[in-house]
């Protein structure tokens, strides 16, 4: 197990002061930024992932997250981006514990990427995600759509996958009643990705619910659709 102080030092030494200032302005979340380039961050995570057991990886991820350093939180998520973790209940529990703390795009999306793999490993976890759809915390509500994006990208979905897809589209339909741009944007993203693989289903959704979407976001949802 690498001490958290050493892990933070590894990230900090790769930082750039000017980039850190720019990142703080861009992400708009009140935390420490080191300005670490993506390549350096990925290299550190790759080393930790190869050197640590699953349990030690989880422990390090938890400590990196708790440091509240931007790059450390991204690294925490990246440590858990792995298709096969067995058993993975602790990884899923850690990921879901982070969701209510989301407050910035990059961190949220990296964690959702890790969570998506755990959902694919055990789709029954969609029950947990469904509970997020009525959250008053908009980042949690958004995460329900972002973490389920893998169901938009399946070329040959099985019956259970199609059922999951329909379930999530039900959440998306409810989200069109929420006039918050932030929430409807998550719907347009989901539909845009699904449009690459099942254009008729996206058209059907838009015919039923598109009039409740902001015009720019409906247009975004149509981006990958063929004309009809």
C-alpha cells in the first residue's frame, strides 16, 4: 500500500502552476488543483493499478478522494475503471458513496465511467441508480443517465439489455419534465449516443417527449440520427 502522502506528492510534482489556475477557473469547484497533465496522471494511475492488490487499490482510492485534490479525485476514479474486479461489492459501495459529493464535470464523469463497469457486471444495481432519479442533488440526478451510457452503445443487445434500455428511457422521459438545462443535457447526451445504434427508438422518444425538451438540446439529441 502506497502512503497517501507519497501518492499526493507524486501528483503534485507533475503539476503546473499556471495550468492549475486555469483548471480552477474552468471547473469552478472550491478545491486544490495541481495542474497535472492527463498523460502524467494516467501514468501514475497505471503504476498504482499494477502494483497494488484490489483491496489496496480501494483503500488508496478512498484516501485520494478524501484529500479533495482535483487530480487525486480523478485518479481515485481511474483506479476503479476496470471491467473485472472480483468481488466488486466494495468497489461499487465506494463509487456510490462518492456520487452525492459530485460538484464538477470531470470528476463526476470519471466516477460514472468506473460505475458504469460495475453496472454492466451486475445490472441489478440499476435499482440503486433508479433511486437517484428523484434526488434533489442535480449531480446525483444527472449521474443516473451518465453512468448508464453503456446501454446506448450495444450493437447486439440481449433481451435483458433492451429491457434495461427501456427502463432508463423511462427515466429520461421523466427528466424531460425538468426544465433544468443541466438535467435535460444528460438526456440529450444519452439519446445522441443511442442514435448511433438504434435511431428508430430515439425518433420514437423524441416524437413522444421532444416537445418538452429545450430546442437546442433536442437538436443535440438528433445529431447522430439519419434524416427521415
